[in-house]
C-alpha cells in the first residue's frame, strides 16, 4: 500500500449539544450515539470510532456507568480514539484566551484521569473560524496537530488541505482541513461509497493522504451497519482505503512532507455569529471577566477555611462557561428554547464570582486599620500593574482624602434612583491604586439615609461643546454625532467630520450570515432627538444624547475625562427591528489600509477594507504606516469595549456591530411560513460600554490589552467604619515589572493567578502582548517570592509556584 495515497476512514458522529434542540436532548443523543458506536465496535473487527469533548464523556460517566466502562475498554484496546483534548468544541474566536486554556486544562485532565491518556490532536470540525493564536494554545496543551473543516475551500484558499499552521507566536501544528466535511447527506446511505471514491481521486491526483469522515452527525447517530457494509465492499475492490483514526493519520503523514506552512488565522465563515444574540455575548464576557477577577483575589488573599470550597466553586463556574461557549449556542444560532438555561448558567457564574469577591474583600477590609474619623473607602485593584482610573462609588460625602490627608478632586453625579430622602448619589474621582492590591481613602462627613443630601439636578444646555481639560469634544447640532475630539495640549484632532454615532443597516442575511463578508445594505444615520448636560465637575463632563429612527432608540451617555484622555460612551439601546443591524460608527482622522485588534491572548493586523471581523475587546485606528511599522510620531485612537465581538473597518472608519436581528436559527435557503409571525433576535433593551483612548504612536498593543482589561475588570470597593487592624493603608500582592536590562514599561501582562489544579501551589499565566521580546520580574509579594522570566513575542507562559520556588510549566500545569 502506498501510504502517501491512503484514504484514512474516520468513523465519527458530530453531536451538537445545543442547536435545534435543548441541552437535555443533546444529552440523550450523546448516550445513544456512544452506545451505538460501542455496538459497532463489538460487531466489526476493524472499525474504529473517534469522538471528542471530555464533557460528553463526563455526562455518560454520570448517567450510564456500564456504557462508560465499555468505552474505557474500547479506548484501551485502540478501537475508540480520544479526540480534541478540550472540554467540548467551542466557538474558536469569541472566548477569552484563558477560556481556551481551560478547555485543554479540564479536558486533558479528565482524559488522563479516566482513560490514562491525553488527546494528541485538536479537533474542532464544526467551529466557524479559528483565531491565530490557537497553534500555541494547542501545543502547550499537549496537541501537535489539528482537525478542522471551516473555512471551506470557497471561503479561504489554502496552500494544501494538509499544512503546518503557524500561529502569531511562531508555534506550529500540523493541520488538516476536512473535505467535504465531517458529515453530509451521503453518510446516511449507500452514497458513502461515492464520497470515498471522490476523496480517493483527490488523493491520487495530489498524492496527499487525506481523512474521509463518515457517520451520521449533527444530532448524533454515528456510523451505521450500512456504512460499514459499503466500506467493506469497497475495500475488497480498491486498495489504499483504511479504517483509521486521526492519531494514526497524523503519525503517518508527519514525516512524508515537506508540507507547506501557513501563518494566518483560519477565517472566514459565518460572520453573523459574532453579533447575533448580543445579550448572550455580553453575558459571556461579563462572566469570564468576573471569574478571572475573583480567582486572582482568592489566590492572593483567600487563605481561609473556605478557600478550597471557593476554588471548587470557581472551577465549576468555569466549566459551565465552557459548556455555554459551544459553537452553536455562543454563536447565537440555537433555538430560543435553548437559551434560558444558558443565561441561567451565566448568571450562576456571575453570582458565584461576585459573592466570593465580596466576601474576601470584606474580610480583608476588616483587618485594615481604618481612619478614626469619617468612613474608610477600601479600593481594590484586580490587576498586577499600577492602575490610574476614574472610579465611581455609591456614596455622598463632603470630601475625599488619601492616607496622607491630601484632598482628592471629586464630583457628585446622579445615580439611577428616582426618589428623595435617601442616600442616592455617586462620587466620581481619579484613583491611583497599587498593583493587585488596595489603597484606602477617607470620606469626610459621609451622608447616610437620615441626613439631608444635596439635590443633584439634570441640566439643559444650549452648548454643544464638552470640555475636560485638555480634551474638548463637539456634538453636531443637526445630527447629534460627535464630530470632534481635540487634544488642546497635543494639538491633535482624533475624528473626521463624519464623527461618531449610531447607524442602522439593512441586513437580510440568515442567522449565521452565510455567503457574504460584509454588511452592505442601506445605511441610515439615526436622527438626533436631544442632547443635555448631565454633570460637569472637577473630574469629568457628561452629556446624554438621544437618537431615534424607525422603531428604535439609542441613548448615549458621553463622559470626557481630560486627565486620563478618555471618552466613555455608555450606550443604551431600545431595539425593535427585524432584518437590520446596529453599528456604532467611529470615523477617525487617521487613514490606513490596515487596523489592529485583539484576539484571544494576542492581537492581529487585518485589512481595513470593510470586511466584518471577529474581535476581542479592543481595536485601534492609527495613521499610515512607514517602513512596515506604525510611525511612533503618529497619534492613534484606541477603542475598547465590554463584550462587542464584531466590527468592520474601512480606511478610517470603525463600525462596532452592537447587535443584529435576523430570525432565530434561520439557515438559508429555508424561509419561515408566510402566515406565521417569526421571532427576531435581540429585541428589547441592551447596554454597552465603549471607551476611547486618545493615544500617541508610542502606545503599544499591550497597552490596549491592559486598557480593555481595566474596563472589563474595574476596581471593587468596600466602605468601612472606624476600627483597629493589622494591615497598612496600602498594599500590593503581585506585580510584573521590567528587569534591570529592559527599559521602560513591560509588555508582559499577567492575566491569571489561581491555585494549581492539584492544590499544591499557585499558577500564574502571563502573556507578552506587544509582539516583542521582553524580560520581566514577577514579584509575588503575598508569598515573598520573585522570579525573572524571558518572553518571546506573543508568548503565553505558565508559571508554577510551589515549594518556595517559581518554574515554567505548560498549560496543563505539569
């Protein structure tokens, strides 16, 4: 047999846990499919079954121990191939970088515990695209190869269907694109023979060994007796057709190359999945960020009797998040009946993180020696770098002072409460907080519900100019769009005349947005209804702008903070449209053919040609590049957000896609019955937070990543009365800083601090986010340890702390 022309037959059953059915229906199909596969193994001496998703195996273990034991025996005998190494097959663009790490950590850990082996290849055959940092995550989770299907040949030209995929950091995995796919109509009957022969012809002509997946899929099923009979008949007539599994395939082809190398992300399919069901995307982002914040807090100050209980609770919350990130459910493609339980799981994770964080910070505050007069405000910074940010505290007082008795400028702004006679106001000021730690401030003459409180009124104004020195912002009187953001100190204008505002675009595409790469429907600017001054004080100036169009409204709070050079846009949407989408259009003064945006644990440069792209929490618009790099003298507009995953950029204009309203689970060419009222996605009220950073060319990509984390994991606070304590007024528990040989600020970001899975020490996850080499010192002050570590560009490094030392390990914490 000529191995370089072999067709490797892969018996599988793709099972969508949640799609056109609910979770409990998916559970039933998992059990039925695994039982059927085990029957085929017992009936047929050569058949091999391949299946991914550790979560699926865990469900079988909990519901059918006899079936699970049969699977264990089949794995041991080499008849059942453990695939993927992840908890399940998620969307491969939207989850945060740490969520992808947890997929491998929990998935590979489960496989090793239950089967004594790990998956050796990644497996996401139905995900809609694959971000450019996956090769690094796969390799550091024990996987040297990758199986995928999308983008298809009509969506992305590849040098070969078998190639080395190189990630943004230089890591490589051997990747295979399935043709025609993991499942199609031919798998249901005798058409399978024709499918195998077509792939065999492809192999013969290209001399590239390929896999041919077969088995009833999507709603489970797997290979049938009819499938196996057809294969056996074909093998009697043709050579080079082998019952196999992906592990065998990759072992056989790895040394047959050389295979071409592709350094690029694997896009482009179903762009609508990153804006459909916006409310779900927001819930996903919020839950991830709350868990990351609570986990760091628990790691550095959580050494109480309940530490292990909290650890286990956070682990379970992460697993719920990973399940919710299944590609169809997070993509917004499932039926509406599936989502109540998904939102419930996110809510459980948020409440878990909130309670743990609040308990730990109150416990910490009780140990701090507070001020003897007034109230003590304890502010907690969840990030291992110094944080200078505007904070909002639900309180009213006459003054704020720091521990050295310096007055801190502040302002009072209205809260959302509409009542009288009770404490109801927000104090806003700029705080400077130590890395991953706390600082206390004194509230002078704090008011409570029994005191008279100052009345804060909304103001009407004829002025369309917002000023917070040195930044001035102008609202166009006719359109309500923000047409100028000018830095009077740097003499930089950040916007062009079109400015910033909401636009509605017609969108007749299906839920996935099949077949197109950008939204080119009729574009309408929303019309100005009014703009009013909300507050103007020593820290910020805030306006509210109201827009309306068709059946929908947008209320946008605009807050300028000159000291921080930021403009916050808090957007509330009342949406009542079908087959339309809403973008926040930001037209900068800078024109370029490319833009840079965040991806999981990294960033990437993309064409500014109007294509819709999946993004992660930040993007930056800058002036033209010179000599292959952004000119350091040129300004830049950084745009960070709290869970908007889709955007387009055309020259100087960024369009953040806030939401879309296709039909639920609408897949072309199907159409709803004309006499039944269809259900549109994302009707009702939505909220978004977008922050603009007015930057210079010296601002590195790592800074945008930090600013995005600061928006999504804001400081927490506790207000304490007077009491003695043993802790000082300020303390830092962990920080990362450049070593003595590295000038300036470090580009390395610590994203995660947690207890190790075996509870023997701690884990730190650090990422080089600037795309350069860096050497840093990590100070673990809570353990009185420090270590020096070198990073390659975009390297993810996992550091294990145990036995009084710090050492590098892989993502599996080995």
